[in-house]
């Protein structure tokens, strides 16, 4: 009969008889869990023997390789002693492969919905998001995402459990904590495309303002929040900056800022500045007359001033001989200094000329 004994961690070694050869490389979450909650499940081992059958004093781990690796990590980081007592179930060497296969096969993974509810219950019991994340070796964002999913209408949690809803749809509904709104949107849609994650998210946020909206960018999300506005973030879309939930406040802030800009223009000496929030600029411009250019007489002092201004803007001009500037543009040296090039268009051949003549 198999028995469970305590084996010092430094007396355990990996076994080639462990049937799991692929996967299990990630142990950060498991190491954090062991440190917070202890080793909840024993390892399965066989006694290591030499070719002659003598015991080496060590034990080979045939099942529980990830747990063993996590324990080694903690010992290496000096968070556990090297002689930490590990509960191990000893099986006969002849049954090693069968025992390893049984542990890795005859088990059912937790349904994701159970995880959502469990995380929610832990936080509701008083644990902070950061603490929960540390205890399970996951990021705070991962915990917040699970809390969001756990706060979806219980009706949809059960629908998801039954396999009648995809995780992406549940994530879209989680954009709001309003269960009534979630159920109204779902019940008012029937076709598959209507219940796509993107469409559900659009319907639930159509009365809100995206942070990428031109009004939000004009005012600034920080200014909106400072004025008492609230922002609803989509935890499942890392690139989206969220939705502003108070359109009236945003419109007031836009009006105030644009009025302030107009006042500033008046202070600078402009006689007229009118705020306009209409995006149909063409219609707005029709209310005003276009100013047409009017010819004016220039006195003799204008041209020297113009030439002086041009020379000040083009440093290379000062290095040129003033006499060359007065030369004809057809002068070869002038063309060279000004960067002009003679046309290199080839002349028509005599054959082309003959063909162009009428017969």
C-alpha cells in the first residue's frame, strides 16, 4: 500500500519516468501560491536505487514536477530551507509510469467562471487586489479583469458555464457593471453578428464618449477627471483609453476652453474671433465674404528692402558675386551658380521628322 512520508527537498530529484514531457515551464504563479498557502498537494515519488538495487537515499519525482520546480525556485531564492519537508506518496517503481499518467490525466481543470467568482469572493472578504495578485503570482490587472467578469449579470455567468456564450462576449458585457443594461442589449439582439463582442461593446457605450474623441482630446482627459468626470475603462482592450461617462460635463468644458481661446485672441489685438464647434466648416464659411486681394502702388524703397530681405534669408547669396546676380539668366556661369541646368531633352531624329511630314 502506498504511504505518505516527509522527504527533505534536497533529497528529491526529477525522474525520467514522469510522463509529462511538454509544458509546465511557467511556475511563477505556483511558487507564489506555495509561499502564501503552503504545498496543498503531495508529490508522488519512487525510491531511487542503483543498478545493483541499493538505495541511494534519494527519491525520484514521478508526478508533481511543477510543484517540485516551484519548491526548488523558492529554496534557491532562500524563501524556503533546502531541507524543507515535502509530503510525498511513495509508489512501487513498477507502477511509476501508471501513477504518473493517472495524475496527469484523471483530473478536470477548473472552469474559468469558477475562477472569476473565487477571485471576487476573495476581494469581497477583505483582501486587496494587490495582495490577491501576490498570493497567486499573477498581475493586478489579471485580478481586476477576473473581478470585472465576476461582476457580470449572474444570468450570463450561467450562460457562459453552459457553453452558450463565448468569453469575448462576456468581456464585452463587462464594460459596464449595470446588469439591466447588459441584459437589455443582449435581449434586443438576435443574430450572431449583432451579438459579436465589438457590437455588444458599441451598444453598451453608445451614450458615452470615447477618450479618442476630438472633444476629449481638445479638453484633455485629465482636465475632465479633475472637473469631477468619471471614466469607464475597458480592461480587456489595452490600447483603448476608456469612455467618458458624462457627455454634458465634457461639452461644458469644451465650450469654456474655446471661449477662453477666443478671449485670448481678442487680448492679442484681433478684432473678431468667434468660437465654432460645428464640424461642417464649409457651411459655416458660407456666412462670411471672402476677402479678395487688391493691387496697391509700391514706392521706390520697396524693391531694395525686398532684395535685402531675400539675401538675409539665403546665406549662400552673400558668397556670390553681386555682379553675377545682375547677369542674364542665360549666362552659363549664372545658371551654374543658381543651380540651373540646361535642358537635356533629346532632339527628334531625322526619321521622326520625316514621319511627322505629311505624305
